[in-house]
C-alpha cells in the first residue's frame, strides 16, 4: 500500500489541473457534512429522513426528452414525498461542456415548470452544484481511497491496455484490466513517479464478491465483481471520471433516491464499489425504461424533434410536454390521460413505473396538445393564435375582435397553435378557380349548380346576402333559397359552401362570412364577399346571363 505521504504529494501536484470553487475549501454543511481546510474531511450530510433526489445533466447539448422525463420523475417524486429536488451539472467533460448548453437546459427545465430546491443558480447547503467546481472534494476523497489501498496509480500505456483487451478477446473473456500495477511495490511506483511517467488512478475491485441492489423498478439486481476489472477513477490529467464523481456527489449531497434511465444500470456496480470503499450508505435506485421511437428503435433525430427546445419552438405547450412525458413509462392505474402538473405531483409513485420500454408517439403528443389547448382560457388561446397569425402575415394585429372571432371557428380542430395558420388562411382565401378541377368538386358543379350561383348573385345585388351576413342569418337565407329551388341537405349546403368559400370543407359558411365581415381592414389577405361574388360570376357567366 502507498504511504499517505506519497499519496498526498502526488494528488497535491494534480490539484492545479482541477477547477474548483474556493468556497469548497472550507465549509460546514448545514445538514451535517463537514469540509475543512485541514485534510478536507468530507462526510455525507446527516439524514433527517427527507427524500432527496437529483437531476444531473451534462451540458454538452440540448435537453433530450429522455433527460426531461428523468428530471420530471425526480421532481414529481420529491413533490409527492415532501422532499428536495436538486439540480447538479455534470460538466467534467471540459472539451464538450459549455455554459451556453447549461443555460439552455436550465431554461428548458424552467419552461417545463420543474423548479429545484438546490442548484448552481439558487445555491444550497451541499454545493457547489457544478462538478467542475468540486475538485477539492474529489481530491480529498481520492486521497482517502489511495491511503486505504482501494485506489492505486497505474502507469500502463495505451498500447499495453490495447494488448490486454486483444488478449481478452482472443480468450473470449470480458475485457478487464489485468496489469501489474495492482500489485506493484511502493519502490516501483516511486521510481515511475520520479521519472515523471504519466499515470492514472485505478480502483481496486475486490474479487469474489456480489453487489446487489433492490431496485424500485426492477427488483433485486446483482453483479459479480469478478466480471469487472480495476477501473480508472482519476485520469492522467488529474480529472476524475464519471462514476467516481457521481458516487461522491450523490453521497456528499445526501441523495437518498437515484431515479435514472436504465442505460445507467451498468454504472451502478462501479458506483456501489466507490460508496462501499468510502463507507457511505448506498441510495435507493430506480432505473427507468428507455424511450423508443414508434419503430421500436432508439429515439433519435431521424425521428424528428427529440429535444425539449425543439418541441417548444414547434408550438407545443409546456403543460402538454409535462403530461405526455409523465405517461412514458408511468400511469396511475386508471384510464385517465389528461393531467395538470398539480395532479401529477399528488398521484405520482415510483411503484407504478413500468419496466417495459416506452414508445414516443408524435400522433398521441399532438392529440394531447390539442386537448390542453382546448382547456386553456380563450384569452390565452387568443394570445397564442394572434401571435402566430401576425408572424405569418395573415393579420396586422395579434389581438382584438378579429382574433376573438377566429378562435371559436378553429379551437376544436387545431392540435398545435401553428395549425391555426392554414385554417385561417383557408377561410380568408377564395380558391374556387383552382379547385374546380377536383373530381369531387366537379360532381357537385355538374349537378345543376348554376341556379345556386344565380340566387347568390341576385341576393348580393339586392343587399339581402350582405344583410344576412351582418345579422348572422346566413343559414336561414340558404334554407329559404333551398325551399325556392326545391333542394335540401347536401344538394343544398355543399353547393353554397363551394360558391361562397371555394372549398368543400371548413367551418360553417355563415360563420366564415361573418368572420370576414368583422375582419375587414385587419388583413390584406382577405377575399371580401364582393370579390367572391365577382369571381363566382366570372367562373359561371351563363348562370347570370339573364
């Protein structure tokens, strides 16, 4: 075993390569964890029974829906149990981690309404909350592990490690470290250090042991330590590796429950060994299933939007995302599908998380967004739709009587706010000439269509049609015309729809014409009633020849 003098000296030389907060140098945690300037004696905070969970993203990109679900489940569990939700930033990958990415993730989490009790922006008793600022903590606990013989320096070159890997593959054995430095003498180690040979620190994996956890989702899970070789905890540049940092952070932050994706399950063995070596109690684990695409492959960019920011930009409501993500692998045992966040905070339980993979269904997400849109107050929908219509140059103003008149005509049929744009555009336009070649429309036009045209032209000329629009009696006008022409049902209403809107589908004809009358002057895209009748006359001159 290396002497504590040698251990301290070598780790001290590496401290300069770790970024860390000076505040971590001397701190007494309000919950009991002690960090002192003399020896950095760090212990987990004293538990008072409060549930403490964390979400620990790496700021190397955008917040993926899988990460968002993990954050949501941790948030909901903390709320349900009256616990604390901690945000920790795992930014030790200095080449890829950026503050811009961290800011983006924080903004997305706040957009989802997942407020945390402790974190890099709000502080807390167990900080710092960025791994890049916790270097002194890692150094102190690595020093403790070296002194106890759980960790040792390894001077193997990349070539030697590759040779070990090739030998294991040839023998059809799992790749694991089998180098000599696990049993090297202090003299051998000192000689290499005096020569300045680069080295890593490896964790000495005990032989013949079995590590088991009682996973809240998967039940009892265990590993044989013989399947694992001695693994690196500190790189040659002095930076700690992921599994060491996670174990140290969860312990020193007093995390009681670790809810994360099942892809982290293989990491649990290494983390548990670090916990045991440091004498820290293991948290309770819950490993959630993966999120798959509809084709059962891993959800990726080729399936469309996968980040929270993308869904936000596409017009999805934050409450929709929370609702939908909550149902990816969880349900409350009922047939209910639409939830508000406050409901989920009361209903959520880890015991009802499903082991099977969840499938991300964009069609279901769109349907759910439509449901939540319809639950919003009209004023909120008006604001959202108004902004979209102004942005698409369909309206000059985002609020007012025109937007208020539009909402009842589209609210039941849109799923995304952007769906309002083509629907309103369809009401504003009059594409009769373009659609007359459609086979379905031709059947209507060939079925004695001209008497309808004649009736509309004459009613417009007399002012009767305009009066019906103003008074909201267009339906009565159509019925009266049908009675005079001995028509009813589809043979009456479909020709009128085509003649006045240029389409075979859409909202009620009278409501469309009333909207156009109210919206006059609020858009340059509207084809007025006068222009519609003029286009109708031009398309069917024989109908109005007399």
